[in-house]
C-alpha cells in the first residue's frame, strides 16, 4: 500500500505541475497577444489580470512544491522540475520578444535568468559528474594551520599598511576623469536605476558599471550636484561646499572593497605556487605605490587591476586542480572585469590560447587528444558562460537589449579588428573535433610539443630582451626610440614610431614602475628559466604563462596602435610581482646551500616591508607618481598622470593673502576644483586676448607639456592671429613654488608669478 500511495503521489504531483505549466503557457500567449497582436487587435484580458494570475500560480506552485518535497536532498531534481514547468512559457516569451521586443522589464529579465538557470544546471550536472580534483580537500581551520601564524600576521600587516596609506588624505586629490564619474556617470546610473530606466544604465563605453555600483554607495551621504564648480566668463570658481566631503564619500567605498578583496591574491597564489611565493607576491602587490595610488581613484582601472589578475590566477588554479570553485571564480572575476572595462576581452582570447599552451607545456600522455579538446572547449565555454551570466545580471542595460552582450565580447574594442580570427579558431577546433577527431590539432601541436623547451626559451628570451632593450635605450638617452614622446601621446604615436617603437616602449613603464628588488628578481628568474633544462615543473609553466600573457598584452596593445602607459598596463603589475616572488623563492632555495636558517624568508619579508614603508612615506600620498630610483633623473615615468599634485598646488595658492581675489591659469583643471579664487584652463586664445584677461599666477605641469607645446608651436608656425605663449612657462627655471612629484625634479608642477615672465605673442 505504501508503494501504491507513493506512486499515486508522484503521478498527482506531475499532473499538478503539468497543469501549472499549461496555465502559465496560456497566460504567456495572452500576454504576447496583448503586446504583439499576432491574432488581431483584440485584447483577451488585461495585463494587470494576467500579472495577478501569474502571481497566484507562482504561489500555488511553491505550495505544491513544498507539499511534495519535505526533504531537500534532491536539488538537481527540483531545479530540473522548475526548468520544465517554465519551458513552454520561456519559448513563447522568446518568440514574442523576437517579433515585438517591448515587454515588461521583468519579462526580459526573467527570460535571461531562465537561460542562465538552464546553463547553470547543465554545467553543474557535467562538472559534478566529470570533474576530478587533484587538490586535497581542506577546511579553513586546516588551511590557517598550514600557513602558520607568522605568515598570516605578515599578510595582516601588509593589508593594514595598504589600508592606512591608502585611506590617508584620500579626499585630498583632484584627479583626471573623476568629474565625469562624480557628476555625470554615477548619479545618472543610480537615477536610471531608481526610475527603472534600465536601458539607459549604460553610462559609459567602458562600461565601468562596477565603479558605478561601488562608488555609488557614497550617494547615500552626499549629492554631487551640490559640489559642482561654477563656470562663468571663462573662469572656474570652486564651490563653497567642501569638496573633500564628496571625494571621501565616493572614493572610500571603492577603496574599502579593494582592501577586503586584496587577500584573495594571497589565497589563490598560495593554492597555486605555495605560501612562500604567495607571501612575497602579496607583499609586492600590497606595498606597490602604483597599485596603491590607482586604488584611491574613481576609475575603472582601479578595479581592473584587481579583477583581471584574480581571474587569471583562478584559471591557473583550475588547470592545476580542476576544482569547481576555481572555474566559478575564473568566470566571476572575468565577468566583473568585463563589467569594468571591455579591454578585459584580451583575457578571453588568452584563455582560448591556453588550450594550446597547456597541450604543449603540460601534455598528459594518458589523455586522448579528442578527449582533451572536448574537455578544454567545454571549460572555455563554461568560463565565458559564467562571465556573461554575471555580466547580464549586474548590467541592467543588457536586460532590454541583449545584443549589447556582443559589445561586451566580439564587438568590443579588444576584438574589433580580430574577432573573425578568434571565432575562426573556435570553429576550426570544433570542425576538426567532429570531422577528423582532432587529428589536425594533434599533428600541429605535437610538432610544437616536441620543441616546447625551445619555445619556452624563446618566450622568456623575448621578454628579457624587451627589458634589456628598454634599459639600454633609456640609459643611452633614448636616442633610438623616444619612449617619453610615445607614452606622452599613446594613442597617436604609432604613425611616427611604428610597431617596434610602440612595442618596446611598453616595457618602459613596467621596469621603471617596480622596485629595484622586483626588477632584479624578475631578470634573474628569467635567466634561471633559460638555464633550466626542464620546463615540466608546475612553477616554471606558470612563469611561462605569466610572461606569455605580458607579451601578448603588449602585442595586442601595439596592434591597436596604443602605447601601454602606467595606467593602461596596470593589470600587468600584479602578474609581474608574482613572477618576481617566484624569483625570490628560487633565491631562498639557493641560499639553503649556504645558510640553513629556517626563518630567512621572514627576515627578508620584514626588511622589504620596512624599506617599502620608507618609500611610501617619502611619496607623501602622491603614490601614482612613483618611479624607480634607477630611472635617470631627467626622465618622467608617468607622463599621462592622473592629476597628482593638483590639490597641493591649490593648497599653496590658497595660503596667499586674499587668494580669493587672484586670477590664475592652470593646465590642470583639478587645481581649479580646490582653488578659492578665479581659475581658468582656457586655451581659447582669441577670447583671452580680446577680453584682455590678466592672470596673477600660472600653474603648469610636465604632464601637459608635450601636448600644449606642440599645439602652440603649430600655431606659431602657421602665424596665428591670436596666441598666448603658455609654452614658455614649461621652461621657466625660477618658479615661485615647485612640487616635485615622486621626489623627482623632472616630474614637476610649477607655480609661476605672472609678473615674473612675459608670455605675450609677437608675430
């Protein structure tokens, strides 16, 4: 009898589910008819009634589900049941959207979420059945015990230093591009959210959505409209409200998020390469002035340097251990990277390339080629699916216009010229798999696998050659390639300097933006790889992958005709720090031959922390202006600065008696945001001359020197009728006050009294 009762219950449950599914399908047809009128102009019943019945059926469905499912062990069965119930309605809505397109926002979102649910169910079923992790299961308590209290204490110290220096005077900065986010993009994003205007939540072409989410928290305390500068008759007047309050409210949430996410670098690196490499890489990342300075800005790159390297590390962990957590983290951080900046698509392309790299450098002779290709393509597709799922859910502008997913991927700037190649490779792999059982792939890459040592040496040698050439060119006075000129105009220098000029210039911000210890460690570890006869070890493979990605990024940047300035290659720094940490570990292992003291890595880490603290103190909050001491004094590393020093310049001017009466001209608009007097950034020479505008002070910076000098000299050569020789200010050697960014005289902000220099124009 119990068996019959159970059978009856199953049949009854399925009948009820079928009835609900049928009624939902009927309602869906009625709703589509009301919108698309495919059966004629008549409306069967109003949409409000349909919404009400939908809600009732939803509640009844939950009730039936809870009645028949008192035990929660059959998760897969329950999810599958929900998918089947909604399947007819989903098909109807998809059809309706294709012919009409203007449905309720929740319908659009529901259709997308349903597709994500199906995909998640299929992937979950596949991975739970097929995945076999080689990583030993360990709980948090055991993991903490493995690290040891000294290592975790140092991680805590490094995180605390990052927070303390980053939070100090975080409001006292006037940064480039920030006004766009503060006064326009972030308020617009949340205004559209509040108004349920999902389509217009695309506030930037970056898209920078993660920035809008995190910095938007500050809108709970401050209203940016109340802080906007006042513009009148060519002058900019600072708002009487204290702008520092707005800066603090909007910058702190984003910075706090970065601080709490930072330890993920230690965790993922430790799982991949061990705790010694994890400690030193975390030390270099957490105490890097450039990464710290970037993290204090409201800018997509402030988050990109976090998300993209974490996705890369998670993927390397997955390749090593095939643990479900790692493929999820890979997709999650890739999705967040895409939400931050579309240039992250370069990682999608590299993940595809990793299929080939893994086969060449980590070939498993026991695995058949067809099985490897199938597994690798499923893994790649899963990562992209997870990434786009998070992208879809967190980006409301896509809900009503799913085609924007293409803008995030193959139609993005990163793929704009090369997407046919990318798609072609995938099609070739699939076709070769189906038709030839991957024999074409096997033949080609078996040949490469035979020369994997030579290939690894070539990749490493190319990287070291790039570093060596950049050092040689810099120390020889840049007679061969003008690195500074290229990086001062990174988007227009290609026509003059060509591929090799741009590509080699990309190494300049890298090698002079890290500490001497990091640079030395990277070079010596690269030389160690060249000497090593065996590239089979896990750590050497990871090193090859890190170097390959760096070269690939520089290549892609060059092909796009863009020089990789400090900010444009901010994602490379964490990866180089990991490579350097591998070199440090290698050095410590070598030291074991001569010094058996077991705590030498702790002593070295402590010394590095002390030296880094001194360096951070000297920078006086101008962290993004850092340059290695090895850079010759006459050169500037970060010519495309983000406004460092503007606040300090305004602060100096504000201390002048009756500063509110002063008229100043500045080549940095950030100065005007904090200056209490009248400030102009105008290059409208005709207006300045006709109005006979007189200034009391000029403020000029090396970051604007190249562009302004070039533009003014072009006008001189063309015998312009109206002109002010602002270009003379940059060569003036006796300013009233000078701010040396990064403690380098060449990286200056000059404050010059107008009466001390004649910049009038004489034809």
